[in-house]
């Protein structure tokens, strides 16, 4: 799977470069001296002078015209088109929604228009006391006999039906004939985890989540697991491989029936609603009042058992980005965004100014980045500043 | 199937907008135009295969310039491997690998494109005068070569600046390009 993101810092560099091009072209067209202020240290004075000389050189333009004349956009499109059609069959193998959107942090465009003026270097948060580290693979495995085992990067574990190797917990592929025996996985704040169940179903678990599942499934019965709370991404092993046994994800407020599919469920305790997002395949969701079938790209919002399920169309990339190690936000209120960050970095968040809670942000952040880098990038928008004290992030 | 047609239209839009610039950019690394075209096309194929989303034009540019640079450096590496012992080649390669060169060439291409776009938006006579002036012709030389009076040249230049101002004032063009999401 390939996830492509452009680091924010390089994106900001690029914005500077483009802004500089604008002012440079302005000066050149007006035939003025080279006084365009680049607002950037990405280009040296020497390079600037060289560029300016080129733009005022008739040979440069003649050469450019000649090369452009040799580029046949229409003809080359035909060539490109045949190449991409040829690769179409290969395309199916790619995880369809793996590609991440490349976005900008900021209030739409405004921030970047003003960037050169608002670009202030803020105090380096690393200079301040800070104990916040980014999350990692970890979980507590609750066994059938009540024993609890802590699993993390350093752990090697081999149990009766399962083994934990290189951050993956795998269950032995066996069918059960007797009674169902359950294990639990609890992912703490600042954790994430991957498990492959005995039927081959893969589950990615986000921070602050808990999954209950049988060690082995019983043939001829629906394969039932329970997302007690939190967020999980399921890639369900198709029912045709299990003599038609369907897969069911139970929750307090709803039950979801699957035939072999990929989907994401977000059911955090503090969130007002439970969100189920379907990536591929088909699922049916039932709550007290209604039953709905989801199509790929749709999200079911469950506001609690007194309400009907509401189906909306969404960009699934946003719902599943966490699984691929990125935060992806689009017009996300700062408060909701900080809530997600605090879960992963296991930090507290405190707003000094309530108005800022509703500021909208869009962007891509890498979950592996340390919190300073990430907050510094957010500060570059010029709209917020952060202060870290111990495990607390203050937003000003 | 309609959905995937939509996809290809958006992909084509991206291609049409950036293909010539990216080819020019690649040529600054590879010198050879055909090799540059091949490199840029390969990058576009990758974008299509991986169904990479670009939410707006600058994000697309930032990604594509970087991808084309990496592609070109790969091509050069495979070519240079055998002659790497020569000191001048190593130095040349280090220069091509540097961020400084990367940014300089983006500015070359982007600024030239902006200037051309601005002049092409002008009425014919105005455009002619500005193009000559870009090639460092003096007002007198422009007047002579177009058989105009020097005052006409000056007046036309003024009109041209006025017309181009809004084009150059606005800082960024916002273009929505979403490629994969409609492919359900």
C-alpha cells in the first residue's frame, strides 16, 4: 500500500516559491530592476540575479519558444492515455483508497495569501518542558483465563492460539466445534494495533479502543465480534471462504452485518454519534429503529437508539487515514482536531480562547511526527500558538 | 463507468495544465527533450495508477515537481554510474541534486509561464510590444521594428500594464482536482 503525503514544511516552501514567482514576473513585465523580495531564504542572491538575467535575455525566450514548439501536448496525451489504459488491469490491485489527499493547513486560501507577512517564527516548543511522545503499536491482550498481557514493540508473545510477531497479533486459522472463547484487546491512549483473527479478518484498532472477539469461530454460525468502544478498520475475510458464514460487528447501539468488505467504525465514548464508513463491499446496519444498507463511499451516522440512522456520502480517505499513519483533516474545527491529536499523543488540551475552538483547519499530518513538529506546522498558519507544559497543550 | 470517465477528464485537465512546464523542468536535469517527456509521462502514469488526490493546484504542482525531479535523478544515476569517478561529473550531479537547483528551476519555469500567460491575455499589438520589451528591446527599437511612433509604444505599454495588473495581483489560482474519490 502506498500513501503519499507532502510534508507540510515542504508545502510551505513551495508556497513561498510560487509567491516569489508572482512578484518576480510582475517586476520583469514592468521592466523594473530586480527588487522582488523573495520573503524566503530558499534562493540565494546569486541565483536570483542569474534568474533575472535569463528573463531579460532574448536568447532565453527564443530557446524556450523552440522547446515549447517541440512539445506536442495533444500527441503526447495519446501516448500517455495508452500507457494508463494498459495499466488499468494492474490498477485493480491497488488498495483503492490508499492514496491520500495532499492538502494544506490553513483557513482555505487566506492564510497563504498573507503568509509572507504573518510568517513569524514562534518560540521553539522543544525549549519548553514537554513530555509528549507520539503513539505507537501497543495493546493489552485479555485472555480467556482472565490473564492480561501487555503487547508493544519490544514484546514477543506466543500463546495457545495466537502469536505476536513484528507488531502483528495473529490467531491460528482453526474452526471451533465447541464453545466460543473470547479474548479482548484494549488499546490505550497513544496506541494503535493490528490483529488478524482466526478467520483471516484483519482489524486495525485506533487509540482508546476495545475489541472483543472469539479465539475461534464456530462453523455454521455468524462470526460475531464486538467493538466495545473506540475506532476500528475491518478488512473482513469474505463469507464465501467460510461456507457463507456472515460477519457481524456488534455495538451497544447497533449491529452491522457484513458479507466481505472493508469498513471503518468510529464509536468513541465521548463522541455524540457512531460513524460507520464503508470502503468496499456491502454492509447492513440495524439499530432499534431502522435497518440500512450501506454502499461504498457512504457513512452511516448513528446518533443513538432514539434516532434513525442517517446515511451520507463521504470521502472515505478522511475516515480511514488514521490506519495509514496520517491525520487527514478537511475543514475540521480545531477542537475536534485537537481531540484526535490528544488521543494519539496522550496529551491534555486546554483552550485559552474558546473562539479558537471553532477555527477550521485542513491538512495532512504524519502520525509519526513528534508533537513539536506538528504544532509548529500548525503555528505557521499564523492563527494559533501553542504552549506545552508537561503533558498539557495550551492553545492561545 | 461514467465515474471513471469523469476521472480521466480531471486527470487530463491536470496533464494539460502542467505537462509543458514539467517537460521544460525535466529538461533542465536531463538536457534531452525526449528523455524529459518520457520521465514526465512516467510520473503521470504513477499518479493515475495510485489515484493520487490533489485538492488544489499548488499541492499538485508541489507533488509533481518533486516527483519529476526524483525521476530525473534516477535516470541520471543509472546513466552516470559508470563515469562517476570523474570529479566534474560528481560535482555536476551534486549540483543537480541540490534543493537550490530544484527551486531555481521551478522559478525558471513558473515565472516564465506566468509571464507568457499575462502577455498572451493582451490584445495582439500590446502583446507584441511587451514580448519585444521582454527580449530587452528599447522603446525606440520596438517602435522601429513595428513601424510605430515611440509614443504609441509607450502608450501601449501603459495599457498593457493596466490589463495585466489583475492577473498578477491575485496570488493563487484555486483549482479543485479530486481524482480517486469518484471511482466507487
